[in-house]
C-alpha cells in the first residue's frame, strides 16, 4: 500500500512507504526542473505519496518527514504520487519498505498539520482537509457542486495528440482517477478512440481500471512487494526501479511483463546508472528462463532545460541498446510525457505517455491549452458560479487559477474533491 491515513483520539496520522533508496552525487539535481541540487554526496529516498494524495506541490524544499527516527527534508518538486527526501551521510540508514511519517503525533516528534500549513503557506484547515481526503470510507458529498466532463473534448484531444506523435503509440495516463476527471467516463472514451495501453501508475488505479478495460495493457510503476499478488490477478505490467524489484517480481509474479526504468537524470525513481548493467543482465537472464518478460525500457525527463533533456535522451538510447543487444529483440521504448512528447520528435521513440495534455491541461509558464490546439475537459461549478472552465466561453481557466497559486493545472484538477459529482457529456 502506497500511503495510509488514520485518525485516533483526534490526531490525524499519514504515512507512506519508502519505495527506493539510492545514492546521489554532489551537484546532481532532483525532480522536475532540478529546483534542488545535492550539496554533497549522499542518498535519496523515494516516498510513495504526492500532491495527488494531499501533499501540496509547493512542499518541496520546504517541509520534512520523519524517517528512520530523524526529520528528513523533502527536496525538489513534489510529483503527483511521489516525493523525494534527502539523506545526508556515508550510509542511508533506511531501506525500501521503511515507513515515512508525514503527519502525526508531535509528542513522538512527528510533523504536525501546523508545521505543514506554515511550510506551504496555507491555513491549518486547508492542510487538514487535503490530508484527510486519504482517510478510508466513501467521499463526503459536496452539495451544489458539480464537475462537467466533456468527453468529446477529451476524444478530440486524443486525436490531435495521436496525430502529433505518430507513428509513436499514445499511452494514455489515467492515474489519480484520470487526473480527477473520473475513470468511469474517461477510460471508455479512450477505448472508443482506439487507445490500447494505459499508464495507471499504481495498484489502486489498476484495480479500478481493469473492469473498465479488460483487454487493455495497464502499466503500473509505483508498487510495493506486498501488492504483487494482486498485480498478478489484475494482469498489470510493472515498472521496476532496482535489481531488488526485478527479483521480487520474478519470485511473486512469474511471467510478468516488466518495464526497466533507467534514471537518466531526474534522480527520483529508476535504476541508477551505476547499477544498470547488473540489473539489465539479471532481467535478461530471468527473461530467458521464462520468469519474467522484459517488455519495455523507460525513463522520465527532468524538464530542466533542452541541453539537460538531450543528455538524458542520449543516456536512455545507450541503456536501451544494451538491453536489446542482450535480449536479441526490440522492446517498447518510452521516455517522454506530455510536454516533451508534444515538442520533441526525437523524444517519442515507440510510445509517449500522455496525461495532462489529453485533459486539455497545459504546462503553464505562459502556455495555455488553446496555444496547443487542446480543449479543457473539466468545468467545475459551485451553484451557478464557474470556478474554472473554458477561455472560449469567457470563463476563468484552470491555467489562471494555477498561475495565481504558483502551481500547475493538474494539481488543481486532482484536488477537486471526490465528493463533487462528475457529470459526463459527449
């Protein structure tokens, strides 16, 4: 399980597991845009929680978690379902499977809601509400509020993007309940447009997606070993981030289709370059033995500038060539997400993982969806007031709200409460 929230005696406690621990060298940047660089040689730990799970994106470089008995700073930008913490010293002192406490009991030295509120410049009530959304149970209805989901716009976006990236395959990213738009409407619409492969990212989304897309390829890359039995039942293809991941999948999920992830410079998930050859060799051995099938190789770009991304693409090509030479066959190569897939033909390879752009959510920084030929898919109403909608109708836009908050549109989309009714039209 990637994260858990409980409430006892009025105290909210939020925890998430360590998915990966690996070394980082002085000067190497972390996460999108490399907003933080390691001050010395040390370690990073990938934690399975992000802004899609109540952590604000701006918590990066500001907030801390309790891990291994010590407070560890969150470094770099928080991603939708993962964040990175910095560990100083010659040895990490923590390992995959350890639990990080994000919010808990101050008497135990655990971070408090008040600390998070101060770090992210939010009210205590807003911060509490964000984390409380992780508590088990049905969502609390939000009376008078609705989200209008235009499936026709979504399908038109898919067509435009598919034509843009051709001949590469479009992998539709549907994590976090299709970026808050609702899998129940989005997945059937994508299938009608001929999409055959979906990035679900985690077991929770895979569990919800499989009944809606029984014959589709579903790829998840954030998982824990105790979820492998269910991953096998759901027929998920799995991204692997370490040699230990390769071995765990081969033991618990025989025949699994795996995608080897190489860390080419995002310094978040993925197999470290120094460990790549050993992990690739072992994966190929297990493939030959029928224990797993190496189906793909992938990476994530840091979007830290054209030169930086070009170096990542060169490293990715080398990693792919090594694996394919060992296997004696081609594998599915995928490196780019929405922004790079749209703008850089050399980043497309065999497939592009397209998420935000399919929902008409642009990257910001002065670039809106209309400039890309995309249509916003969600319109969020409270009574008769449009919170955000379409520029063509003169409504406030998701882009404008995100710019005002200093964030990106997809964070606001996934923060629309689950209790807001989604209304679909096509």
